[in-house]
C-alpha cells in the first residue's frame, strides 16, 4: 500500500467526524430525536476510527526499509552505535538488567534472552553517554 492511502483515509475520517458533529446539534432540539443522536455518535466514532487507521497505515508504509532481507533491529542497530548501550548488540539504550547473567539488554535483545525460570530482571540504571559531551569543557561566566 502507498502512503497516499493513509492520507485518503485520514481525510475520509475527518469528513465523517465533521458530519457526525453537524448532526449532533440537530438531535438536541426540543423533542430529542434519538435516531439522529445515534447517527451523530456513530459518525463521530466511525470517523475517528477511520482516521486512526489511516494514521496507522501511513506510519507502517513509511517505516518499511529499502532492504527486504534485513530485519528492523539489525538495520537500526548497525546504523547507530551507542556508548554504554546494550551488552549484546551494542546498539540501543538498555532498559532491562538481567541480575543472573549480569547483562544490560535493549528491548530487541530482551525477546531473545528472556527466560522466566532462571533470570531475574530489574530496570537498567545504565545511561548512555554521547561521545561529544564527554570532551566538552564547562565555561563559566559570559
């Protein structure tokens, strides 16, 4: 699917929400018309669902990689290396620390390492440090 499909779905959803919003004041007249109230509520909810689906489809189509053979974790981690990152892939910021094996893991590597029977996990306290910030001098005054 093309990213333009998402644009059309977002626009169609916005139109449906607008139509639902226009019908709601007509339903709130002196004799409350429940059929118009239901129609307006359905228009708003259906329009918001269509818009959300269009945003999702647009995100998924623009996220796809040019290389069909590479997985998303490998391509993302090979493009950027982080000092103090994951102990396994050395790419992403670690979010979990395995107390048994003493390794800090990123979300992608956690899926491969996860074993509920033997591992004990705690949030990782390791913070990544950019290389340029380490050598910068602090300037006082000015």
